C-alpha cells in the first residue's frame, strides 16, 4: 500500500511539473510576442530560432531516451558529440540565410532527423560492437 501511495504522489508531482513547464513556455511566448509588438518587429522574426531550439531539444532528448541502453557505450557519446555540433552548426547557417520559416517545417525536419539519427546510431553502434 505504501508503494501505491508513492506512485500516486509521483504521478501527481509529474503532472504538476508538466503543468509548470507548459505555463512557463506559454508565458515566455506571450512575453516575447508583447515585446515584438512593442518594438514593431516582424511576427515571424524569432519563430525560426525558437522552432529550431525546440526541434533540437525534442530530437536529442528523444534520441537519448530511446537509446538508453547505449549510455554506457563510449562510442555512443563519441558519435553524439560531433553529431550535435554538426546539427547546431548546419542549422544556424541555414536559418541565418532564411527569412521566415513555418513551424511545420521544423516538425517535418525533426521527425526525419530523429528517425535518420536513430537508424544511423544503431547501425554504427552495432557495427562497432561486432568489430
């Protein structure tokens, strides 16, 4: 019975944490929108950077979570460091040359990158384990 109470309270705590995160993100977005309106900035000016940041966060968090079994494998970390640097570098160069980017583009790019990255990591790490 003690275990079920802990589990119940842990779920409540998780729910409250998710609510706090969601409210914080909404407040940041609203504050950013108000700032853009007051300074007469284009509505899409920061969208591409916010979209890229969230896409990067979601892709890499999900890769790390889904490949937890590789956390103890040194080759995993040796692969993820240059991949992360390459992702950010290429993303910044591309976005610096673009004007406004629709958020749907980040959704599509994020899905493609996630599946490609996990497939490449699996292939690379399986090959490393065989050698």
